């Protein structure tokens, strides 16, 4: 994460307090910075000493087991991977900031460690074999009622679009999530049996780089057989980092309703994962589509 992420997530937006504490953690060699040029932002990560301390204190008992060389390799990941992970943290920071303004909603869990949320699902094109899926995040949100009782919203898995990712990859991921739900994988994760899968619904939040990729993904999800209608919520990175709890999300169903009877209707579009640029469509959809808030979710696979 960056210093700005730390300020927002752990120091209540107080940069001076964050700066002093981070300096102490660096001096104690518990955290350090990735090498950077003078004009680049500071990117913080745990040192070997920091990780060993967390292990000694039992903080990492719920995390997957790994050896220390794995941590050292994490300091040498590509710039593209770092950029993606920082964008995930941008989304996490936006969610935490937005929650503070609601009064009744709180984040119970927002995990961004893919290995912690990894699961296996049947994936198209794998000849019936299961493939691993590593979500970018997992989110649980609680709502506190006026009588003091606490309710948990339908949980969310987070997928942050990489601009280099082909559209087919996003659709395949959505199909894998649906398989994970319908075959009871998520129910088992929550201590139930596979037959109880309907008691453990979840939604998938896909954050796309722009409206064009959002609309193309919605179209391809509708053209999937069977179509995915309301299981996936889509928005843009700009909208999510500005107001993730607002009415900024569209479901494939919303896209279908907005384009029904027009030249942009799914049944009038070719089934292809090739690049599509349709400025007129983007303007039309933005004007006509009914956007949703995830605080009033309606999961249906």
C-alpha cells in the first residue's frame, strides 16, 4: 500500500500521525519501501522481520502457510502487478471512506489477499476439470438497525479489471463464480453442506477501466449460455473510487433493459470477444440505464 492508503485506513485521515508511526515502523525494520525514483510515490511492504513478528504473535494463523522466501519474492513482482494491487487498495480505501458517512453500515471484512479467498471451480474450456480462481477481494458489510441488531448484507467478491485482460477472461471468471455458488463451494466455506447453497448467496463486483469495457462485459455476460443477469454488478474504476456505495453499478439485466428494442440490444450484436468501440452506444447506455446501489442488492445467479 501507499502512505495515502495507510492514512485513510489506519490513521483516520490524519497524515501527521501516520507519518510518525510509519517512521517508527521503518526504523524498527518492520516495514520498508520499494525502490523508487524521486518522482514516484512511496510503496510500503512488510519486511522479513515484520512478517516473523506477526507470525510469533499469532496474527497470521488464518492466512495460508508460506515460507519467508515467498515474501522476498513479493518484493520483486512486476510494475504491472504492483499497479494492479495499488488499484485494489484504492478501491478498498474508497469503501472504508464511504462507510464512515453512512452511520449504519460498517465493513466487517475486506480481504485483499488472493490466496485467502482462492477457490476451485469448473471452467469452460478445461475439459471438465476444475481450475483455481483467485479473487482480488472479499467483502462483508454489516448493517446496524435502529433496535441495535446487526445484519449482514449479501457478501461480495471483488474483481478488478486489468486493461490487458481480454473480455472472455472476465466472462469465464463470472461463470466460475456461478459454479462455485451453485455447487455449494461457498456454502462449504461457511461451514454448511453443498445442499445448503441457496442459503449462502453472494455477488460479484467487477470494476472495469471505463464505460466501454463495462458495457462490453455486460453484453458478453448476456450472450453467455445461460445468460448471467443479476449475479454480477459492474461499474468503472472512476465511479467506484469516487462513491462505491452510490447508484453506480449496472447488472447485465439493466443493460438489456436499457438497450431493448434498439440497435444495441444483445440479440442484435454479434457474439464475439473482439474489441468493440461504440461511442454512440456508450452515450446511449449512460443516459438510459438504471444504475444500482450494492446496499440494496438482489442476488440471482
